[in-house]
C-alpha cells in the first residue's frame, strides 16, 4: 500500500524529511500503532505525558547531553564557584531531565499545546538538549536563594548589575512564597530600617519541599533563561560568598 499524503497537509508537511519517509513506508498495522500512540498522548494529562516521555527518552537524552563536554565543564565550574555541591553525574542529569518534563507539564496547564512541542524540540535539537544544563544551573541557584535569609538575599541583589530587575524577577517572588507558606513571617514591616529576627533567620528548606516550592514559584522557562544567561554571559550574575554569608552583626536582631 502506498501512503498518499496531500502536499498541503499542515501536519504531514511540517514533519522532517526523514520522519516523512519513515511514515510513508509504514505498513498498515504499524500505522495503527502510531495513531494509537498519538491518541493516548493527546488524551493524557500533562503529568502522564511527562512520565511517558521520561521513560521513553531519558536514557538517550542523558547520553547526548553529556557529550557536550564544554557546557558540562562550564556548569560544573559555576556550581563550584557558587559553593553548590551538586555534581553532574548521569543519575543527576537523568533526574533533572525528568524534572524538566514535569516542570514543563505544570507550566503547560496554561498553554497545553506548547508542552509536547517543547518536549519534541528537546528530543531532536542539540541546542534544546543543551538547555538541560541551563535549566539545571538556574534551578540550583534559585534553590540556593530560597535557602538564604532575607538579609543574605539583600546582600546578593546589592551586588547585581541590574538590581531592580533582579529584585523583581527573583527576590520578590521568592519572598512572596516564603510569606504565603509561613516560612518567613515578617514583623514590624512598617519600620523600614528594622532588622528583626525574621530578617536574618535562614529558612529551613531542603529536599522535596524545596524543589516543589521552586517549581511552584517559577516556570521552567524562567529557570532555563536564568541559567542560560549565566552560561552565555560571564558577568551576568554576581556572587561573593564571603560577603553574602557574612556573620550578622549582633545589633541586627532585637526585640
């Protein structure tokens, strides 16, 4: 049987040539399998799509991602510079690929048609696969900021080149999440220069809850863009460990 497809078909016409050739050569029985898979994917909620894509693609993606040794080394160097202990092992990369799928699925509740498109780009594009490193670096840094006290966050944004943009894009969303989840409970906020215990107390956040809060606060695109900016432009993110984590003066905490 010859698979005849009109040239003006928007779906068939948008396929890569190799995919079109493969599809044209499928016998009838196998075409039914393709249609069944398309139906199941389109009918499944984003979380189930993410789980399927992880099971079906993660091993191959990890292999291809780690081939980009230059980006891997650059991200490893940044993690060390920021005093982050995460190592870019294969299990860690696989975990981040799965998390990227799940995070994208959460974002896709607003635009579900973009989710499968982004997942497909990740599978077929070298540039998109390299974005896994951007996502990972951005996520690790945002986790770090989530674990900072508000005093440490203040010192962090003060050394940024674009302070207002950094506050608006990262510090305010993090502090809002701190507030609504009772992680940081401000007192005497009307006293602008007051430095109460809430301001210098480091949030007790780690593990699964920390990851969930980051994913609930920022989209996968925001996280990836943050990491990509750092990888692309060396001085886009300023970090001075000794300054940020300096001991708080005794007068900073009072009743």
